[in-house]
C-alpha cells in the first residue's frame, strides 16, 4: 500500500500535474462527463481558461464524492492512469483505515460472560451472520437499490451481540468482502443526542478529530451499509414531507429529516440498511418497510433452550427435569425467551436442586425464580452466606432508576446509593450489572425484569431516600421512559406470600416490611375491583394475585369483584386469569378480549373488513409460544389464510404441529418453503399432509432449497399420493440429471393430477428437457409449463417443440422468457402453432428473436389452426 501524503486529497495538486494540453482537454470534457454521471454542468464562462481558479470552482460547485468521481473518469480518458492509480491507492488505504477503526472500537466491547453463553452465542452469531451474508449477496437488482434488512428481537435476545459479530467478521475480511467497503454504525444514543446535522458529520463521528474521508466513502454509496441499532428507542418522526428531504451530504438539517433522507435514499442512493428493533417498535418498522425488504426475527427456540439447559447442568437427568419444569409453566417459558434470563432461571433451579428441594413445589412463580437467583448470586462468594454487596443499595438503585426513567447508570449514580468501586466490580463479576453497550462509563441491570424485582424489594425495605444524578440532564431514549409498574406490583404481591418472604429473608439476611404493603394493596385492589375506568382491565392485577398464591388473601380481593374485564394477549394471561377467576364468588359479568389473527364471522349488519390472506415467516426458529399460537390460528375454522410462506428456516426446525394444523385448514391452498434445506423428515411430513384427503393445499413451492438427488424420488412420491396438488414450483434449484427420470415418469402417471410445473432458473440441460418433453406427450393433466431463465438455446426449444407439435399434447401455457434462443427457434414454434390447437399462451420475453423471428411468429398466428390467445 502506498504511503499517505498531504497531496492525496488536494485537487489542486492533481490539476498542477496536468500539462497545458491535458488541462485544456479536461475543461472540454467536464460538460459531457457531468451529463453522463447526472451532475449539473458548471457554466462555460466559469470554466474558461481565463479563470485559473478551477480547483476552487469545482470544490464549491460539487459535493466531494461527485467531484472525485468526475475527476477520476476524466483522468482515465485524458489519459492519466498514474493519477487514477493514486486515487485508487488513497481509496484502498481509507477502506483499510475504516476497518482498523471498527476493530479498535470492538476491542473495548464486553466479552461474552461465561462458557455456556459463549457456546450458545457463538452459534447464534454464526447462524445470523451467514443469513446476513446470504441476503446481501443474493438480493435481486431491484431490491438492492434500497434494501433494508430488519432484525427484530425482544430485550436481551442478542441483537447487539449479533451486530458486533457481523462487524467483527466484516472488519476481518470474512464477511461481505466484495459487497461493502464501509459499514457505518448508528446507535439510538447517537441519533437521540443529535438535534440537527449533515450526512458528512454523521459519517465523520467515529473518525479521529471528525476528519473522515467523506469523498471516498460516498464515492460508491451502493457499497455502504448503515447499521441503525435500536430503531424503537429513537425519538424520531418519519412523517416528513417529500419536499423537506435533503439531497446534499453537506447540508445541515434536523435529525428526523436527515434519517428520513437516508432511508428514502435521497442521500447516499443505493446504500443498504441493517436495522434492529424490539417488537414494540413494529409501527415504525411497518412505516419504513417496503415489499422488497427483508425481516428477520431473533428468538431463543426450544432446541436452543434445551441445549442451554444441557450445557448448564452437570448431569442429563437434572437438565431434563429443569427443562420440563420450564416447558410446563407459561411464565417460566416466556422468561426463558431471553438467553440471560434463561441463565438466571437455571441458576435459581440449580440452587433448589442442590438443597434437595422438590422443584414442582419450590419453584412455581416468577417470584421464586428471582428470589433464588438473587440469593445464589449475591451470597455464593460469601463465607457467612450474607450478600457480598449491600442489598439496600442495589434495590435503591433499581427503584430510583424506574422512578426517574433511568436504565443506564453513571458511576456517580452508583456512588450516590452507597456502592464502592469494589462493589461495582463485584456486581459485574456476579452478572447483576453490565457495562452499557452505548453509554461509556455507564452500567445497567442485566435485564429490566431483574431491575423490576429489585425495585419491588425496595418498597419493602427501610431505605433512605437517594437521588441519582442521571435522573436529570442526560438525553434519554424511549426505552428509558418507564410508565408501567405492573411487573413491580406483581413482584410485591409475590413477596407478600409468607413462605416466599421467609425464603427471601433467610437467604439474604434481611427483614421485609410487609404489613403496611399488604394492607395498602388489599385496600387499593378492592377499590379497583368494580372501578374499570381506573384500572382499564384486570389482567395486571391477576398476574400479581397469581404471584401471591395465598388462597385467603387472593379470595379477600376477588370477593370484591362483581364484574371482570380481562385482556388475553398470550398463554400467560390465560393461565393467571383462570387461576384468579376460580376465587370469584360474586362475579356476575365477564368481559373477555382475546388478541389473535382469526377472522370473526360477521352477520349481515357487520361492516366488512380485510382478512389476512397471506402470512410469511422469515428466518427464525419458531419459539414454543408463537408455534402454539400459530397452530391454533391455522386450525381455527374462521382462519381465512390462503398462502403460508416459510423462508430461511434452519434444518432442525420442528414443523410437526404446524403441518398437522395445515391439514385442518380448508382455506389454505398454497404452501411455500423457500431458501431452506428440505430434509427427509420434512418430506415425510409433506407426504402426510398432502396425502390426507382433508388437505386443501393445491400449490407447493420449494424455491431455492438446494434439492439433492434423493429429493426427486420424494417429489415423485408426493405427486402420486396427493389428489389435490395442482401446481408445483421448483424454481431456483439446480436440477441435476440424476433423479430427473423418476420425477418425470411421475408426471404422466395416472395418479398424478398436476396441472402446472414451474422450473424457472433451474439450470436445465438438454437431457433434462428431453425427459420433460417426453412427459408432455404422455401426461393428460399438465396444462402449464414454465422453463424461463434457463440457458436452453435453440436446441432446447427444438426438444420441447417436438412434444408440443402433437395435437394430443395437453399443454396450454408455455413460458420460455430469458432462455437465450434466437430466430432459429421460432421456426420450430411455427410448426407447433399451426398444428396444436391446445396452445393458448406463449411467453417469449428477453430472447433475441429479432425481426426475423417475429415475422415467422406473426405468419404462424395467421394460420387458421392457430388458437393462440396470448403472446408475451
């Protein structure tokens, strides 16, 4: 790599290296070159040789990236290849310098916190990074112009970790090497700190002294990846007038306008975005998302949880017992959707196992889990089994944070509640606090649920008031605006249980002041009993009563209810509501609201509304809760879904329950499995589904599934066993000759009822076409064949026409767009058009048939035997 010098980015230096003749040539070519790359030309008066200050004129008139692209193109034409090489050297050095900056930034990030997390997280990173690599490499040209890839995951699901992994792999040359030259990371904190700015300033923020090589970075905007982290945490509005959007990278605009201009590609046209968000930000996600964008969800699947439990516990029996306990409890199951809370659950269950407790009795509620987790974590290193850090300080920090909308604590906040530097180090070692991923010198609880439980404990401890400095002054994102204390109140109810309170007090060496809290909650909840305007709905209260589990106390509160309003969002709500309703002795009226995707039957007076017809699940392992909800939805008699698309699923995904539900859905007619390996197990499930006489699936699509040779026998079996399958799509699979014979034999078997076969972009050979052509002569049902985007040429067309020329051939629609044939192939088609009255539609786009070919086709269409209705 060439040495850097001050002349690298000095346009005047380059111009001074030109001879008088070359400079004259440059001035003459400027106008034409501007037109070619879409730039406004400089007035010729200003470009005259009497105006020697050309460098300043150009620098003022054009943005830096446009100017250097302009100069590079002209230097090539003059020609001054030495100057072009110097620009290339500079650009390559800056690309490497950017990667070094990324590596240095990543070196300061927190390491994975223990061996088990290391294994699981590395697997998760590798899986998502491979999917990122695939998506950005194989995107269609149209989508590539403005591709947004969304990664959606709950709190602590691993989004930040996956991004860091992708950045690390890219900086080390293992990812997107030929796709992206620059990756620019923008966190919600970066965006929220800004009120206004320019794209130049945004790009320069991480460079030393803010001096980024903007011209080189923006010279190829299609090779820039912007990472927008935590979209749901950004204080932005995307309702920006198109007239307000910005196109100049140097222009200072408001932050919402700047971000909107990037997302609409008014700035950096052709760049790509990788955007992360939590599900609660879906309204903003849907506002931004286009049809060509990709959506990926990050979840901790059943298989991953099972692997986690197996790695955590020392023996398989303990691991299985703990895992099954979690699987049977909806509250625990939801808790373990986040890897860090899965770890906390394992810590709590292991503590009870070590003490010889019966898990079914000692761990029934979330309060049990949090209690045993804190007890084990805070006392594990203490000889006298007392907390190694002040419990009062920890709980005070948690409560003050929630009361003052603070989830990220500065070191002075920690000191204000009584923590020493040694305490802070201990809390990090114990995995209670983590360094903030976005705010340097700040810390946060490992999860908001741990902070909420500690805040609940704070209400029951004799604490002095502590103010935390971060409560004021610092700019905060949406996530820190805490306005729902129902989880805290639920934990308070749980700690009022005498058995759980005693467990907590004994383990942590403290005394909880519960009498006043118990009486206060009893009085307040009785007031809320029939006052629906004050409480909205009773589900949060039911969660608290379920945590309490003291029959007498629950009954005293529920006795005040004559009516109940319940909002059920998931199985957790259903479980706690069922428990509480069992204690309603005076209940006279029940209002039940259920959130689902079912279409309700409407009577004649009802207003028509849209029904969900198509559902696509992309790039995720289904977790147990969503799998159950989806299966219930699919099997519900009112489900109006027509098409179900499953894309980018892993090979070990469990589809058994979903496929059983598909059988019972009378409206579902199209099943698409795309960009995923089709194992023998999946083929077996497909066989069971499609062979079932109750199944309504008529169209099966297996696009881009890397079908192996063994798949042809499976496909043939599917064709013969299914009496409803009318259409089969195998596009974007490289169909090899091995196995095609058995597949094609099935096409004309009497038991095959297939009417449409789509083989777009399948790398078909003449041998494969010969087998397909034979089937076309013998089949009585196949009406539509699509072999577009296959390099079959004139000879391939001849092979197909040899079957279609027979009047007994039943094919009515033939698509051969983009098949690389010429006018010669049209000669073969003429014979078919004049002899086969069955052919109604012929698609021939993107082929070099020329005028000669068109004359032949037009002549054939005039023939009285030609019944063609459509030609494309």
